[in-house]
């Protein structure tokens, strides 16, 4: 009797393994498609004299090229706009002249910089959010062609984002871009002209202003 029970249990275990699936499949493992169990339906022959030109036109490959929308520029030099200063990647080294009464201006050293500039000013509002950034070089430049090259490089860079030229012109020494009419639109002003405003003296600058 004991032997019969053991044989019965062994048969049950073997039968269970035959139907259970393999456990622990690795991610990405190829899964083979199951075979169709239905018979293929016979293909109907085309009726004589049928006009298939319309069908052929539908079957012709169409232009599937899709132009994806560009992303907004949301951060620059390790700093998001309308966010508090990212003190993990940005070192505050001093203060500068603020633009609004209830705001502040900070001279900073970001970890992400450009050799085109030697000054980085971040302007904050009453909520300590960065709404404007001015980066500039206060060294005198003798060759305007080099500055034209910088302007061209930055303009190409901004072409990767959702901007339009606000004031189109043929001047290779400056440009003005905007991503309006989006909410809190961002405007960018780049210039090779020598400028003096507030506590800034610049020979090449880019100004970012977030409308709030």
C-alpha cells in the first residue's frame, strides 16, 4: 500500500512539472509568437474589370517624416528659471545691483560656464526665484569678427529650442529671441556692442529675462 502511494505521488509531481511554466525569465527575453490555430481564409480572386487604381493609391507609401515640437529652454548655466538658486552647483560670490525693488542680484560662479563670459549675474524676485540672468565679458575686444562667431554659435545653440526671432534683422552683431506666446515667456538678448548699464560694463553679453 505504501509503495502504491509513493508511485502515485511521483506521477503527480511529474505531471505538474509538465504543465508549469519556467520561472524567473530574464527581462527582455524574446517571446515567440504563438502559431495561428485557424485555417487561412481563401483569398478572393479579383473581379474582372474592377478599377483598383484607388486602392493602389491608398497602398502607396506616404511621407511619414514628422517634425517634433522643440522644447522650451528651462535652464541655463545650472540654473532653472523661476526656481531658487541651485546652490549645489552654483557658488554665490557677491551681490550686484538689483533690477526690482523687492528683489536681489547675486554675482555667481556656476559649475557650467562658457569661456565667452567672465561674469554671471543672477536676479531674483521677492520669492527668491531666478527670473533673469545676465552673462557678460567686460574685457575689451579688438576684433569684432570673433564676436560675430560667438553670436553665430549661440544663435545656432538656441535654434535647438522653441524660439522665434523677435526682431529679425541682418545684423550679425546681435539678436533678440522669444518663446512667446507661451506662459511666462522667455526673452534672450545677445549683443557684441559695448554697453554700460547699472553696474555692468560689457563688450559681449547675453541677457535672459523671464516674464512673470
